[in-house]
């Protein structure tokens, strides 16, 4: 696991990761996926904002440090 928020790092922001997010749309009750991942290290604001949107299948646009879309 990454000690820093992976979404913040894409924007060249250094923020400690405080939440483990289940990547690829979450685990959706799949016990194997819950324990084995894939996992994404996030800060709480990124998890609550972007991570939950991804789990719902919504498009999330992040931006780099210069304001360009990452994607």
C-alpha cells in the first residue's frame, strides 16, 4: 500500500493516505475482493468525493498541478 494519497499525487499534492479504497468499483459484497483488492490508498476527502463516485459508476475528472485533466 502507498503511504500517500494516490489521487492527490496525480496533482502533485503530497497528502497522507488515511483510507483504503476498494478499486475497480468496490467489492459489492464479494468477500474475496474485499480482502484481496485491488486497493487504492486515499485521503479521506478524495475517498468521500471521488472514490464513492467511482463506485457508483460516475465519471470523475481529476486535474494535474497545472490544471490539465488527467485521464
